[in-house]
């Protein structure tokens, strides 16, 4: 796995600022109260029965079942950008980043969290209508997926298969209503999962998308480091960045990297 340049203090899920303000899970009611579990291949009860007794297995960003590279032989690079939502500026929108992708006609997969969608309904609808972008599921409370409450970057994960199911299921109705179907990919908050949850996500038709290149370390890297990380991407790599931190260096760094990557013949694809 090729990681982004520098110390990845906030790798993969949210910036270091958000980590400091999200030490514990937000006190929200269980999303399963409204989540349309019948729209998924398994109900909550079926998922708990099938996966609840499995050992958790390893926990991290690259455990078995997490997809960090495209199908072997794929010549493209998949750019993915997370919209995490939540406190500490997590609801922002990086207009400059999306404008750069549109200017260069670069396709990307955008992972939207329900909190971000709620704060940016008009923008989310605009992204749905743009054929450059594939939209994917980034969960409800931006939690790592775990059967035992394991933490990543100070954020406590789900504590059971049932809670992990809720985190995946909560956005389902929005995707059905706005994109015409369930999303085909899921990325947990912080991009961390254990093996049992990764297996369940795949059974739900939303395998977990990891990454081979971390472009912005939770939007905490300066622009030149983002550019350097982007330029390491090779055919078949999945690249992670963030679209909800406009004050970071992501847009400037990506904007500098794209012309160089296109000039050398890089083809950009969505995960789907």
C-alpha cells in the first residue's frame, strides 16, 4: 500500500480537528428506527444472525474484504473523496476541488455521510445530477465499523454487528430516492473496519472501499504534499481525499496534480 506523504495523523476519515471534537459517538437515536432495512439484501435480524457470532478478526484500513485496488488489469486510477459531515467544520464543501474535477472532466466517486447530506441538500442533489460522479455511502454517524467498539483516531466504533448494520443502512433511503437505487460501495468513518463487518458489508451489496494512496490525510496536508501523493498513484490504485474541508490543501494540491497525471496518460475511473 502506498500512503500519502508525511505523518498521517488524521488518515482516511476526518481531519485532526474533527478527531479532537469526536472522541465518543454522537448521542443520536439508533438509525435502525427509520432505516429501510427491507431495501437491503439482508434485514438487520438476518445480518445479526449470520455475522453476529463470527470472530471480529483484524481491525484496520486494509483488512481482508476491504477493496484497496481496482480489478486486476484495470488501467485507470479511481479518485475517491469523502464528505464526512459533523462538528468542527465537517459540513463544509470544497467548491474549488469539484470545480477542478469538472474543468478537467475527471471522474470520481464521492462518499457522502448523512450528516453532510443534511447540511448540504442542494449541493448533494447537484452532485447526483452530474454524470462525472458516482455517489457512495459514507455512513450515518461517521463511525469505524467494529463488533466490539474498537476506536480509530479517538473515534469509538460501532459496538456490535447490529450497530454496524445501522451505520450502513441509515443512508439507504436517500440513495434510493435520489439516485434510483442502493449505493454500490461503503466507506466507514476513518476508513477502519474489522473483518466481520467487512464481510457483512459485502453481503449487503456495499463492499468497503479502502485506498492505496492517501492523498490528503484527512484534509490535513498542505497542497504540495497532496500533489506529491497524487502523483504516486499507479494504474489500479484507489486514491482517498476529502471534499468537505475547503480550508485545507486538497483542492490546490489536486488541481496541480491533475494536468501532470493527464499528460502522462492517466485514465480516471469511478469505482463502479
